[in-house]
C-alpha cells in the first residue's frame, strides 16, 4: 500500500523553466525581475499599496513589528492558537504578548474578548485567519479603530480568501503571507509583507534593505544610498521568486483544485461526523475560504491520538496542529495559567488535520475518506 503524505508540493506550471531562466541571468540576488513580477501580482490581487517579497512569513511579521515601532512595555494581543512566529516577531522587539482565546466555530480569535484585553499599552492586535477562513473582521476593525490600535493580519493561510467579497490581507495596516511548502502556493520557504497603510511603504523598503535607502537610490531619488534605519536581510533570491511566480500564475486552477478537495472531504465525511460527534470546519456564509486545509475535531485527546494512529496503520499521514502558546515554556515569564484560553486548550487536544494537497487524486482522497469513516469513537 503506497503511503499517502500529509502534504506534497510539486511544480505545476513554468516553475522550473523560470528557475532555469533566473539561474542563467546575471541577477541571482533578490529584487530582480521575478521578485518584481511576484510583488506586482500580489498588489493586483490583494489591493495592497505595496507588496514586499520576503524570505519567510516570519520575517514579514518581524518587519511588521519594526514598522509599528514595537518597543519594551508595549502590549500586543495575539491568539494563543497560532504558530509561534505570530508572537515571536513582537516579543523580539520587547512586547508583552496578551493571549486571546479563539471562537469554538471558526477557531479564529474571539473578537468578543478584545474589549477587555485592550489597555493603554496595547499597540497592535494580530489576527490569524485560521485555515484560510476569515475572522469576524467588521467587529475587529471597529474595535481597533475606536481604540486607535493597529491590526496586523497573519494571513499565512489565507491568500485569495475573502470576507464579504473583500480579499483577506486588505483589512490591517499590515498583513503577512507565507509561501512555505505546506501552503497553497510555495517556493519552499518564502513570504510577503502587504503594506496597506501607504505611510509605511518607504520605511518598509528601508527595513527590508538592511536599513539602507537603496530602493530610493535605484529609483533615482537620491544620488547615493546609506544606512538610515534599522533593518535586516529579508529579500529572497531570484531563484525562489522565479519558482513562486510559476505557482502564482496558476492561482485560479490551484484554488479550484483545492476547493474540490475541501468540498469532497466535507461531503464525504458529513454523515460520519454527525454519527460520531465529530466537528468539521465551519465556513460562515459571508466568507470565501482560501481552501488551505481540512481538519476534524474529535471529542477528546485520547480519541484524537487513536484517530491519528488508526490512519497511520493504513499508511495515511495525519497530524495535529498548534499547542496553546500561553501554556508553552517560553510563556511562563508572563504568568499565564491553564484555563486562560479554554477553547484553545480544548481545540488543541482534539484537532487532527487530514492529508491535503493540490495534486491529490480522487482515488487517493477516496482512500482517506474510507479510512476516516471506518474509525469509530
């Protein structure tokens, strides 16, 4: 029996052709023609004032923290149910993380808690569109606006997702994207910072260029470039940008294929889930998902572990997801406690992700569905 991997990233279009073209050029470092084409594509499809390609979503988040001038003593609200990069980027600048719980339906940050979590020290609210399904953005934008607090969208899961017809990544002052090989569109490792606040564009370019005004120099705005601010090396090579462009060019077909995988899981597992008391992903009617993943929520930790083992015996790779950040060893310095984010703690114990990739063949997915529906609680 051939194993079914959790993820399987492969070239789907002109990726290798473009990489060969980039390799044969005299420009292997970043900010060459392929980088610029990727950035133009992202600006066109998200509406961002500026898209800056980065070496990872983690680096894009670090740039966001720098652009918002996060300093020691500032507080940043983050969901406890997310990847560590979401909070690390702000802790690196000295911020105190304020962990928020998630909603039990979409597993997104619980917007109903924000009013009680915002203080005079709050500098930003970082939201994560879990599984590429949008947060409650109308409420979050209203709360942040009234409090004078910036929103950062960690949109690692959500490129091409929409909320009431508007692209995810267009609601915060800043938003970040991931092109890791587990994402819908990949170059192995990569990311982007979407700058929606036009007032942050110039400094964003400087931070990404190691703190220099090199971009202004190449545009002829200054006669030489020099060190003018903080910064680091956040620019990916042209080889990565070339591979990514080949993926982005196929965005419509990739998203359609992933939509088919998602909806096949949803229909094929619906009856089993009802009978077994299992919860499937919730997609509110006013949201268009990014079709990033498919998960199941089992009744408890023991059942989740038995479920993953059940699939493993059948050569199917299923994984759990985030552990609560507020209970991590690193978080002990901020004195969080068990029970602080009860929905997060419960969901973390129960969630299992199913194999999900763009090239998943119908017979392969049918085998996963057969294996899942043969599991009894």
